[in-house]
C-alpha cells in the first residue's frame, strides 16, 4: 500500500517514518514539509540516512492525498481540519494525528481548542484510534483520529476501573511527559539549558486531553467521570508516566485481577506485577522504542484509593504506534506488523 | 560555636558540611563515619577538598557529642533514637536529621516506621524544625528534629489553604524527587544505567512522610486532613516538586493572595507568579543550591480545585537548610547566616 | 537454529536477547545466570516481559553449550577462557563477547589483562568478529570473538586512513562512553547520584582495547601505529563517540572520499557529510538502538591533521550487533537479519 | 563600588549577577538588555527573584558606563569593540567578557574572528584576566579581558608542563563542554530534544580559543606550542573537561610534583590526586557552582606522554569567577571575596 505523510518534519512524523520504513506492506511515496521542502529527510531525521532516501516535498496536502492510498496528517491542531473535507471527497484513507477529529461533540472544540468545528458530520466518520476499544469500528472505517499521548496513558490506566463503584466521580491524574511531546520548535523554554534537569508543571489545569479522556471513559463505562489532570514536563525526551488516584475500596489482588481481565487478549498492553524487579511499577524507561503500554495498580489501605499507573513511549503507543496499529487493522494487515521492535533498554 | 556531625559520609551530611564550612559562627570540630573512618572528608565529598581538611573519626556518637556544643545526627531512621537519650543527659544541643523525633504521637512510629518508640517524653522535647511555623519554640529549645524533604515541600504548599473550607478532607500529593533523597547506597536500583531517564513511582502509597505532614497541617489549621501521596523518582539528583490537589472553589487571585499573606514575612519562601517566564510555576531547577522554597497556586475553573505547587532543593530547604536555619534561631545567630548562597542556575 | 546464552543477566546479554528474540532464524533455548538462576528474564531485562518468557538457568556453560547449535558467551574477561576449551571439544559454535580470544599474540594477555593465556592454538581458531574486515574468515569459521566497544568505533574511524603516509605513527583517540559499557554492577562509582552529570576520565592511559586496535590496524594497513587513547565516561547510558587525531596533510574532500571508498559496500557503515544538519558530525544519539557505525572526517588547515570521528551504540555495533552480524555470516543467513531496527531517535 | 552590566540577559551575565549580589563591596546599579528592557531580571534569571529586584534597562552601553565605577561587558564577540573606545575615554573601569581584547596581535582577529581589529593600542591596555599568571598587571590596570572558557581549562592544564622538553610542539586537546557555553539562543540545535543525550563534536578543528591558548603558553614558557583542539558538547549544562596529550617522557610522581609546585600558592587551583575516590581525576561535577579549577596529570608508560586533565565550571572559573577575581585584585578587595561558595555537589 502506498502512503503519504503531510507535515513530515515533526517528531511524530519522524516516528511514523522510521516505523513505516520497515513495515513490509507499506511503500512511503511522498513526505511533505513546508519548512523543509527540497531537503533530504535525513537532514531533520538523521537516523533515516541510508534507510529512506527521500526528500521533503512541498506538495499541497490534498494533491498529496490524491496520489496515495492512505495519508497520515501530522499537522498542528486546527490545521488538519482545513484539508480533511477535501481529502474526504477524494476517498483516500486518512489517519489524522491531530486532535481535530477526536471529539464527538463539536461544542467541545470551542471550549477546549478555541475554534469552531464546522464539520460535525465528519466527526462521526472518524474512529478514535485506540485499537483496544475500537477494533471493530477501525476495521470498518477509512478514517482514524489518533488519540493524544497523555490521553492514551490515562485512558489505559483508568478505563479498567471506571465501571466500578467509585467513591466520587473525580479521578486525579498526574502526568509526567518527555520533551518530544512538545515538538521540535525553538521557543526559549525549549532551549536545552532552560529545560535540562527541570521538572515543571506546564499545564497544571485545563489540559486539552481532558475531554477526550472523559469521552472515552464514558464510552467504556457509561459514566461521567471528571478528570483532574496536571501535566508536567520532566527531564527526558521520550515517554509518559501517568499516576491516577481512583477513590474506591479495592484491595490489591482484586485490582490487579481487574486489570488483567480487562486486557487479557491485548498484545500491546502489559501488566507489571513483579515487585522484586527494579522496575516493579510501570516506567517509560522499559517501553522506549516499543508499542507497549505498561500498566499496574496499587491499593492503599490508609486512604481508600487505588493508584493506577501507566507508562508508554509517547511517540509510539501515544502516537505513531497506535496510528500504525490502526492502519494495520483498517487494511487487514497483521495487527502487529511493523510494531514488534526490540526496546532500547537501558537508554 | 563548635559542632560535630555524626554519620558524616551521607549526602545530607555532605550538604551540612559544605554550608557550615562557610558559616561565620561555626567551627566544625568532629565528623564521624563508621564506614569511612580515617579517610579524608574529600574522599566522599570531593567538593570539600582544600575547604575542610578533616578526616572522618570513628568516635562513638555520645563521646562525640560530649566534645561539642551542638551535634547534628545524620543517621538512618531508627538509629538516632539509640543515641539521643544519652546525649540528652550530657546537655549538648541536638539537631536530628532523621525521623526519630518528628512525630508527637509515639504510636505512629509503630504504624509507619515499624518500631516501638520508647521515649515519648523526649518526643516532647524536640521541636519540628520548620522555622516558618515553629520559630519561637526553636528559639527556646535545644532539640530540633528536621522535617522530611517531601514533607517540607508538601507542608509549605498545603498549609496556607488548610484552614479554608475544603470540599473534602483529602489532599492528593504527587511528589517528584531527585536521587540524592535516597542516598549514596549501592543497591542495583541506584545503578546509573538503571535509573537514568527513569520516571518511577517508588512509594505510590503509604509514604512515611504522611503522618508528619498530617501532624503539621493539624497544628496549623486544627483540621484532620488526609494526605494521599504518591512519591516518584525522576531523572535528576537534587530537587523535589510537589503538586497538590486541594478541592475548593477559590479563584486564582484569591488563592495567590492567600499564599502571599500567609508567608509575607518569610525570607526563604518565594511566591512564583510571573506567568511570562519560562519558569512560570515552581521548578526545583531555580532553587538548586539555595534555601528557598518556591511556591505557587493555580485555580481550575473546570473542576473546583486549586493546584498548589512547591519546589525545593531536597538537600537544603528539605534538610540541611532548615537544619542550619533552626540552628541559627536556636543560637540567636542571624537567621540567614550561611544560607544566602548564589544558586547554581542553570544547571 | 537453537542458541544459548551464558551470563545472561548483563547488559550485553540483554541486548543479544532482545535482538535475537525477533530474529527469524533463531530459537533462544537456554539462558544461564549464576546470580539470577530461577528468575524470569524480565526481572532484570524488563523490556522482555511478554516477549521472551524464559527463566534463567543455572546450567554449567559446557552443559548448556552441548544442547544448542551456537553459544554466546557473555562472561567477564578471563572467564570465557575457562570454558572455551571444553566447548571446543563438543563442537558447538561459539561467539565470545569477552576479550579472551581477541588478541592473536598470547603475550599481550599478560601485559594488558594480567593473565597467562594458555591456549595459543585456540586463539588461532577465533576470528575477530568485525564483519567489514573479516567477512570471509567468519563465513568459514565456527568461532568468533566479538570486538570491544571502544575498539570498534576506533578501528572503524582510523583504519581507512592507516595505509596513508602519516606524519607520525601515533594516533590520539579520545573516547566518550555511556554507562552501559561498565555493566550493571553496584560499586559506589556507579551510583546514579555520583555519576549523573559527570564527565570523567576513567582510563586516561593504558586502556585494554589498545592492543586489539593496534592489531587490527596492522592487519589492515601492515603498519605499526600506536594508539594513545583516553577513555571517558559521559552522562548517558548508551553510545560511544571516538575522536581521533591523525597527523597527515589531507584536505577534507580527499579525506571524505577516502572514507567513502573504503566502506563503499558496507551496509552498516554510514558516512555523515550533511554539514547543515543539527547532526553534522557523528553523534551516538542518531544510532541508538541500531547496528550502524556513523563516521565522518574533518581536515584542519591550521595544524596538519585530520580529525576522524565515529559514533556507535556501544551495545549494538559495539557488541551484540557485530555478534549477530557475525552469526548471520557464519550461518549463511541474510547478513542483515535481525539488524534492521528503527532507531529510537530522539531519545 | 558601583557596577553596571551590559548585555545582562545572557547566562554569563546571570552568573555575574548572582555572584555580585552577595559580594560585600559591590552595588549593582544598572543592568542593561536590549531584548528584555523593562522586564524584571527574574524573568530570565529566575533564581534572582527576591534577591535582586531590578529591571533591565535599555540604556546605551556608554551612558551606562558613565554612571558606574566599573562596567562588565557581556556582549557577543565583535560587539564590545564598538563601545570600548568610547568607554575608555570616560575612564570607567572595564571588564570585558568577550574575546575582543584577549589577543595581543591584532592580525589574529582577522584570521580567527573574521573582523579587522582597529584598536591595537587598546589591545595593549587590556590585561588577560587570568589571575594566576597576570596578578600584578591586573593590580595595576583598569581594563581586563576575561579568558575564554575552554581556553581557561586548557591553559591551566598545559601551562605547567609547557617549559619542559616536549617531544614535539603539538599538544592535542579534547574539550567537553556543557550547553551553557553556547548561550540561551533558540536555534534548533539547542532544542532540548535535539541535544539531550547527545555527544557531538561542534568545533572539531579551528576553535577560536586556539590563539589565546597559544599566546598564553608562549607568555608563560616562551615557546611556540601548537594546540590541536577538538571541542565537543556533552549532555550537561555547566562544566568543561579538557584532556590534553603532551608528548614527553615524565613519570607520574614528577608530573604531579610539577603541577603542585607550579600552583603552590593558588587558592582556586586544586590538585586532584586521591586515586581511591570516585572522583579520582578532575570532573566538572565536583566544581559546579565554585571558582575552582581542578587539575591532575597521568603518565603513560606505554606511549611516552602525559595526560593533563582540567575541570572547571565554565560559567565561573571559565568566565564570571575569573572576572570577579580580577575585579577584586584590580580594586584591592580581598581576592576571594564573593568567590567562596558551597558547591552544588552532587547535582
């Protein structure tokens, strides 16, 4: 199958490229970038040298889409929406990495993203690209909207408990995120000297992934659970850890069992339970370079709560990995094709 | 004044030593260490080379205490308690860095530390060494128990709001801690290759600083507030960030004003409110090497909560800094002596 | 083909395991470890969870070797030599990760490794496992000794220029090495707090890789060139950078051309020459997780020298990657099988 | 004494500010910055909050200089030179942090910096601000040009051996430099995701500090020694390590003795010789936040060379520290005033 990538110079596009380059059913035909048109991919993705000897095209997204079977849109939020309606007319399959088609309720775009979403009908065409919960829909769709990175780790961690009898309807989530999540831009807060060794809240309240998490929790459990998230950047490039407080009286064996049952057939979800390992709870360090989400849960006897922890590589299970897994399902490839990669442990 | 340090090879002792070395009212007379007796201090604290040319003594803690005016005990939890009763008899002033004399209720030692505390009368002699809340007691005491590092950041962040009308009596606290908090030991989880780039929950529930936080919040506000803490290690050596969710309907100007009023005369507490800086919320990066606690608070309009954030250098405001500030108060030195140090920013 | 790994708990063994687990011609049959016998592999190699659900065996190396077609010995220097003679009798193929069979001259073991090598005949059976220079020998051998990590980067960088007319017979090499090169041990110098942010010379003179570098340079160029190396540890887990000064009057186009010609058919050697990229010279960051050696050379007009720079992932092209590439050649598999892995860039 | 700082928003200016803020003989009167005029210092130097509550002025450098006793020029290379002639006319003392007045031979500016230096007479007025070698000149001067950071570490390491009988006249120097050396700018190579975990040659040949090193070595030894330097950036913010190969037949006790004698009365030069410490050779980690240069030397019996290693905090002994030490000497303050600061070890 021939694919194209729009917005090919960003980190998420880079991750798509390096994984697709080794995918046996895929030919990467065109990769566009406004700012890097004409340059070799390896100028900005140096690992691709001698692996993918293409140059960035300046082709318009719609023209690009007309020449391939499937297009990945790796564009900023609020930009995909400018091209999707026209691409939809052409019939090319779309996997959108932005938030523009994640939320089912168009009003939420005004509230959380600050723009008016004028394509509510298209919102219905897109499936939320989380294979574990939408596999059948993806199989029968041509349009996938890939979940946000923090959203992914949070949904994986909280969903298994959401249908239980919680003490209140608020789950607190503390997210710790690597720098790749905020892109390759050059504002001064991204300067290495400013960010190295830093642990900062960057969005302590009102993070944009909140509504998609609440939407999916509702989809899974039928319940209106509110997510009180605080997002922090930590001193690493790749990876997300989410620590969620769920107020419920549930002992640890029952909680672990609930988690195990919930994901029992899911190849890319792992339950961490070896408490004698140095890595006795999930840690992004152990999933770097892979499509795994590592999960565990701890029960607190002092305060009636469970702490549900999730770790992913933000660029893979939090972006390019779910995109490719969704692509595989949509196109009836082996669901794991291109996703079984040795981890870079330790790194 | 002549001081001695028992347990001088650990990181906290190192921090005491390098700060006391430049303190104009102090002479460091004896520094003991069982494992490094006979070695120069600079063997394990290499920055002290040519600054403090002493060797570690193997002197017994009580003997050591008998030769100085004030002794710092930098021993593991459950060890100080073996020496304090005898030192008390001698009359030497004591600043204990461990948890052995922090809690007023002896029963809590059984529950949280797993040992029976047989000196409830001595517990009453010790003042909790947080100058901002116990200045007068410290001034009139000879015995100070220095607060735990996570406890310090949490108490500073939560106390100013604890007397308000909270929606529930549980505050969730997510702590992110540098490696120096867990010492210079050599178990495999401390190996650089295992820990670098890692973000791990190491104590997701039932952290031992919980009861001292609750004790102090009760002391300040009169209320029984429960602390639901999860402690994580992050990829840095120094520093703690705590992010606390307090469920209350309070807008941001009122919250900031509450914080400012609460600490208005405190030299070592800073309120972070410049939202245009790269460091618009507290970040340990900006306090490394100093005795400051940087605080701020953000109000969430979506979920009725405030997020109160604190950042300290765990080895200074979370340990040696409060110890020296307490020593200054106790001995009627200038409270800031030895504590006004240029930060190591950026580092 | 069935393989076994002796000494399976170290980092290099871990890297072999995670790469072999996805190798289509290999079945991993037994993995032994004295210190972790009975434990799951994922206890120490957490990324292998759900990928390779074996337990460490305590089987004797010779017994283990008798049950497989090929054995990887991932043992400390001076230990492999105790088992190789007996395994040789059995006829199992051997890939030795240690230095015990790298040097052709047995006397060098006394000088550089401090032990007497009593099997000079076996030294002749082993091929130095650098596919680029020994491909035909490997094809016809059953015994491979895998090059040292710093040696690999240095040989790749220096060899292409060694036959030219150098101004003197000394090449200075400055090596910068990640922590994984020194293993998962627990002496205090490996403690995270001691090593983070550190840049240390750890072997400024007389590094043990010196004689194997000189041996191979001699093999390639026929010349006795002396290597004046200083090895440093830097603040990262994976990767090696070597910077070599070669005193010769050679302009940059000629030097780059020399490098390109020398490696023109080598799939895993890349020449870095895009001077407009952020990665305009080799950097381990761009090869992490891959089997590539990235090379470049710069000519100095001020002092008549060229600076030849090499970057590898020390655990892959510096160890497990060359081991597997050698295994592929020896067994007539596709030489690249198991070695085409997406990089973990950026990480 | 009243001082002003021109170019106050950079990292070196920040370091001057935080050290001068605690200097008992200094009042910081004006700090200018074009790009941050009107903003509080703490916007870009967050550690200065509540310590130095000034705002950046947009005052012209010459006007600024006219209102203070001494001005620090923290401007890019090639910019100081535009203001120094006019400030010279006013008579204000000048400490210039740039390279514009470091070299005695004006022709070298054309060759190494690409501009024509039109003030050879002013070059003679400036003293090279390395107190260890120019103390008397500084005492009698009003104009100091502060050495470059890599130059400082190299000169300190190489000078003590430069008058000996070297085997050739070339010393190779490998420099490893933290990010703060390249400033707070925002080009994409400084993006955290691009630079974290990276070890890069950034100036493998023809580094601009070469001529000032050669000039000072000549000044000290009378010999024309050529410096073959390669500069690398490593994964840290602060610190420089230089490793220099000097080809001479000198055993280690003699080499250490040579070093000790050479610096015997220098308070801020430390000789590292405790080979049992984790820090048995110089490491910037042990000098972070201080004005020390840590030096050591190792003799190689295999190749007749010594390896001379130097470690400094690039922002202090490599910039602001030597500036302040020079200021103290020039103004007959205690030479150590403001420079005795507890290190931030470990960090």
